[in-house]
């Protein structure tokens, strides 16, 4: 046959029924399209895309291993179509990076439009060359914040949600993590914690104490000018050393 | 007319005033005695009490007539001017007429008594005034605490209503997409899936309007949720529910357990390559009802910008509904995945 090479596509969706259905409907709407592979996980998608080099990829966003967005940053695909159930990722933002995006449940009408769009892009030789860089920028932001600390309780490892911590207090060997219900002991030094905690909510108030501001009820100054913090629903109060006292002047 | 228990809204109780006056008068009597007033301690003490209580009583009456019942300067002046002669009179009746004769005998003597009365009344006045202020501050603080607790309660309740009202669009549309494609390829499965979605929505809607449901109802809701995911994810997903019969009718607030199951599926199993299982189990410990949600998923894997898993809301509601002893523990499993456990103390019934 001397007809032009048949375009090939990879479909990645972790829900088998949806992936199979998309394959069936695509072959009905676009018989020339060859479905090179149907996969159900992020890593398998990367593998398939690398190996088969298809012109088109239909990528689900939420997938095991790697999300569709992560897959797209790892392998370059000429024409990307994202398929998702909900526009949680501000889909319009990567309108520029992808050839198209589809919202589930996908209607035949909408899928036809996608097919037309892909066909015209294929024939004009257009390609979203800037997709990777754009996606990487979308994915990379936000410096990591500590959300949980791991603490041993007997033989178990508990995960303590940082937002639920009232204060961290260091003694010689451990750091005590106080929550409403319990005190946990961890080995992470205070200064390492401080770097990873949100500076808006966690303040160091003493050489050995970091307090969660959301837990603070009031700041009180005694006759000698020493400042202590009272916590909501707690009886203990936390001393604020002079070096950190200025932060509470307004309270 | 019944007496109010306090002299003013923020003031002292009757017995506190009597007690303080008794102590204060005794103190004055002792000072006078040490100052070598030429009389027996007994008669000095009686005179001090008589004058002191007269001043106090007149003060209280005048303060009440002036309206507020608070310790004010005009009431004190009236107390001294009226109370000193009255007290002297009383003392003369009890201890003999000498003191009365002395008081009435000369202008300077009368002035001296009034001066002493004012002098000794002043510390009292300052003391009572101060007590009133402290009491007012305490009351204001208590009211502020109450208000902030109430605000917090209503904020958490509003958040709950929001949670109850929303069904996650991702879940709904993905499920509908599955129904849509199964209708052709596997109509039986499509019908089953629709039926589960129907149960899920119906029970969910009922729960969204309730403040209390039962564990059996809650498990029914979650079973439909897990069944739907089993259809969607295929054979790689397994699930298990364990609810002992004796716990079926235990009352339970809605939307406390569901976020934990959703977390297990969405953050544990869905991102995992390979098979995954979620086990939901209720059990009775000696002092608490325990609900555990265990998965063998990817474990803690917070993505940047993740929503924080909704745990803060669960904790706040636990505290509001069951008090500070209720807790949510999150543990890493030995092999893989997480276990979330709600501990609800037995003795504290939900309000």
C-alpha cells in the first residue's frame, strides 16, 4: 500500500472498562487509527510510549504509579489528549500543551470533534513541542511542606498530622510532639522541623519550643516581664524567651 | 422580695461581703487596740463591727437605690456619714453609753469618728471595687470563650453541611462513564453498577440530612462506594467489611468514616501499581468503639498541593461530638499502606 502511514495511538486509563470503551469508539469513529497499546498504569504508559513512539496518546490523569501529567513530562508525544472525569487540574491551563482534553463520560459527539482536531493537526504537521516544559512548570511548584511526622508508639508507627500538633518541645534526646490527645516522641531535631514547617503557622518561641499559632489562646506578661503563651483547652503554658518575644507584641 | 444573690451583676455574694467586713472590722479593732486606745479589746471590737457593718449596710442600700448596686463613691460617702452615728448608737446599746456620750459630747470627737470611719472605709472600698473589676473581667473572658467555642462549633457544622452536600464529581463522572461504556459491552454489569450508584446516592442523600445515623447504615453507604470502585478498577481491587451484629444499631454521625475510606481508595489504592485491598472494620474495645480503615496501598505520599486529606475536619468533629478523649490515629502498616482508626470513648454519648 502506498497510502500514508497509519497514525497510531496509545490509550492509558486505569479503569479497564473505560480504556476498552475508548479503544472501541475510536476505531469506530476513526478506522484508520491504529490502537498501538491500551495500558492501565502510569509506568506502563511511559514504557509503551517510549517503545512504540505513537503519534497520539490518550492519557487519563489519575493513574497508578504516575499521573497522566507526569507521564507526559517523561516522554515526548506529538499529540496529547488528556482524559479526565473532572477539571480539577484547571484543564484550560494546559490547553496549550495538549492537542485536546476530554471530560468523562465522553460523548461520541465530543470524541468526533477530538478526532477531527487530531486529523487536522496530523495533516498540517503541527505539534505541541512546548508541552513538556509547560507541564513541568505546572507540576513543579510549591516547595514541600511537612504534612505528617512519623512517631513510634510501641511497635507501631503513627503518622501525626502536623496541623493537629499544638507544639513541639525538644529535650536532650527527643522532640516531644504534643497533640490534643497524646504526646509523641520523635528524633527529628527542632531546627530540622522548623525548616519544613509552614512559617505562617509554626513559630519558634524558645530555644526548645515551636508552637502552632492556631493553638495559642493568649499571650500573658508577668510582673518580671516574662512572656508566656496560654493554649486553647490546655492547662500548661509555654514560656517565650526574650529573643522571640517581639513577635507577640501585637497580641 | 427575694434578695439577689449578688450585690451587683458582677459583684460579690452576700456572705462574701459579710465575711470580708467581719475580717476587716476585726483588723481595724486590732489596729486601734495596738494604738493604745484606752479601752478593752472587747468593746473596741464591738464598736468596730457596729460601725463597719453600719457603713457597709447603708452603702449597700444606697448603692442599690442608685441603681447599679456597684461600689461607688457617693454610696461610700453616704455609708460613712450615716453609718458612723448608727454604729456608735449600736455600740452604746451593747457596751454601755460611754462611747455615745463621747461622740455626742463634742464637735471634734464627732469629726474624729467620721474621719476614722472614712479612713478605714477607703481600703474596703478599694478592695471591693477591685474584686468587682476582677470578677467582671473573668466574666467577660468566659463569655468570650463561650462565644469563640460557639463560633467554632458553627463553623465546623457548616463545614459538615458542605461535606455532606457534596458528592465528589470525579467519583460521580467516572462511575457514569463506566456505566455508559458497560451498557453496550456488558449490560448486566452496567445494571449492577447503576444499582450500586443508586444505593450510594440514596443513602448518601439521607445521611446528608441527618445528624445521626447507625453503623449499619454507614456501612451500607460505604459498601456501595467500595463495590463501585471494584467495578471500576476491575480485579486489582478487593475490599472487606466487618461489622459485628451487636454493633449494627450503634448510633453514629454521618461523614466521619467516609472520608477515611475515600482516602484509602484515592490516596492508597488508586495510585498503586498492582493489586490493592481496603478493609473496614468495627470493633468494641473495653472502653471505646473502634473503627479502622486499613489499606495496603502506597502509604503516605503527599503530592504537592494535596488537600490535606480532610483529617482536620474529622478531628474537630470528633472533639465536638465526643469530647477530647475521642481520637483519630493514623498508622503505617508493617508491610504497606496505612491504617486509620477512630477511637470513640464508650461512656460519652453523642449530644
